[in-house]
DNA sequence: AAATTTAGTGTACAGATGTTCATTAACTTC
DNA sequence: GAAGTTAATGAACATCTGTACACTAAATTT
C-alpha cells in the first residue's frame, strides 16, 4: 500500500498531492507550527473536510510526504546489491554512498523537515529503514557472540542518522562521497585495547 | 538558568510545578496529542492565562519536564570524573554505566515521553548532551586525522541514543550494567580489514 | 512596614479545530 | 451507458486556542 499508488481513485490522488504540495510550499515561508489546516486547504483550494477525510492532523500529511522520500531511500541503497551475492568493502562503500547521495538529492526537503522539528517520529522512521541496511552484514562477518544484535543494529542505525543530521546542520557542506568515506573510516577505525590508558592533563591519584 | 531555580518567584515555581505534574499525570491515561491545554489547567486548578504566561504550547511544558531529567543525566555521567585526571577503560565504563543507570532511574518518564513521540526535539537535545560525554576522549586517544570530529561526535551520540531507544522499546528488559557492557563491546569490537571479503549464499559473477 | 512590581484571575473575542450531515460531482463496476 | 459507490462540498456547531485587558493578590524592594 504505497503512498503514490496509482490504483487509487484519481480524486484522492489529486487531493492528496495538492495538499502535500501546499504544505511544502507553506513550510518554505513559515514555521510548521504556525501553519494551520485552514492555511493548507485554502492554498490547496479544497474543502477543509477533504483534509480530514484523509488525515487526522498536519503531521500525518507531512509523514506521507516523507514516506515518498523514504521509498526513494530504500531504492537507493538496494540498487548496488541487485545483482551481487558476494560483497566486499567496495560494494559496501558504493551502497553507503548511495544513501548519502539520496539525502543530497532530497536536501531541500530533509533540511525543511529535520530543521523544522515537525515530525517527532521521523528519526525513528528513518532508523527503522537504516536497520535493514546491508551494514548489518558488516557486523555479521566479525562474529562476536557477546554482542546483542538488536542493540548493535539500533546503535548503527542511529549513528548514521547522527551523521546525516550533522550533515544537514552544516547545510551540506560536504560531498556525499566524503560522508561515505567518513562513515567507513569511523566504522573501521577501532581502538587497540593495549593503548587504552591515556593521560589528560597531568597524572593524579586514583581517588581524592 | 536552571528550570528548578530556587531564586525564582515562589508563585511561578508553584504554578510551573503544578502544570508539569498535571501534564505527566494526564500522559499516563491519555495520548499526548489528545491532551488539551484546557485539560492541563483544569487539573492543575489554574487559570488558562497562567499557562500562557509561561509557555507557548504544551510541548514547551514537556520540554521543561525533560530539562529536569537531562540535568540529572549530566550530573550522572560527570560524577565518576570529578576527581580523576587520568582515565582508563575502567573509569570510562563506570561513566557509561552511570548513563544507563540514570535512564533506568527515570524509566517511567523516558518511556512516557519517548513512546508518546511528543517531543520532536528530544532526540537532538539528548544527543547534544551525549556529545559532551567523555566518550569523545575515546576517539581522541586513537588519533586518526582522517576522521572529522564533528561527524564522529554526532555519530557516537546518536549511536548511544539508539541503544537507549532500543532499551526503552524492550521495556528495560536488560540491566544498566548489561547495556554498558554492550556499548563498550560494540565500540571496541572493530573489524580487521583483511577479513573484509565475505560470501553470502553462493559465489556469483561481479555483474549480471 | 509601605511602596512597587509582578503573577494569577476572570472575562471576552476572533480564529482554528474536529465532527456531522445533506447535497453534488466524479469515479468504478457491470 | 446505467447503476451504484464514494470523494468533495458547504454549512453548522461545540470546543479549544491564543491574545487582550482590567482587576486582585502575592511577591520583592526600599
């Protein structure tokens, strides 16, 4: 049941599209919080009842906007794996680049939505998808039975989201390739246990 | 400018506390979205104007509730470092345990707020604090000039948030100690480059 | 203790919300 | 192409929101 399903009544498709476009347009000029449903339907030139027929509140409308974006995210990272059964670090990096490229492609909307803090569920929704990433394989090949898969998976997904958020906050000052490089660098740069003890300013007693 | 500042007019302190308590109480029985400001002030037995004198909308009230919680988070992780200038992996793990213990102490409110998806900014706010963690030191001692500090910091902070969210979603089925162990295990378990190539199901041609 | 400042109250009002319902218009099915 | 279905409309209504203002009650300042 995709959001842009073409098997749906044309009237619904048109109304929903107009509502989405209107919301995006309004978000470019005013704060999400200040946008009323009345604003949206007036710009969309639709009856207010039409909005309530499809959505409960404006967040739900924005959610649907983002579902379209996330659908592209999924396509993006899956693409390099289409015809590959064996993968190496190189194919992984291709997949990682695709993710960042996808974000760069939708830079406008990511900026608009992430900076507006309009969608409380967006972080979790993105991470839900990131958890399905081939990056999980990165964990699998170094079998450490001590590590809890679910925790590690959530760790990894939110970590990548963290990089994306930082990227958005810099107004995309890095390239997608650079972001992918950084992610792989961070993932592969693990500490050597022996070097763990370090001094900060000066050596001091263990307790004072 | 703390939220529970005692240097503030007693009337303000009382009103704010009553409003916070009322909101929390209401959140236990109904969805955040369905709670109206009228509900809050009626339960608090205060005039609606009093709410608007201090807050713009209910999210702002909830934000202040969480600021009190976050204040405790900060105290918690700083505590082990009070009298230490040299730190080792052991002291780090103590600090990490303190974070998870703090979350466990406020399990009720973390569950209430994170599961309600009421605060779009909460993730970012928590991560803002996590970025200040001594974990940064963990990065510093293995100097890799290729790694972008800001990106790595955001990566690490959101990664820990990811673990916390997963923990909340399991209704705290693990202990704080276990969570800390897992975090340290994940952080220190880095792949060896040589073993990077793995096969999934069967070997296949590079492209089809 | 008196003077001043400021928080909380009660009322009022315009606009937004969320829902209902009868009516019209567009689409789907046969 | 006709019949049946369902989306969109317009109007109406109770409730909530956000703001304003004059008033009082409690705090702080001197």
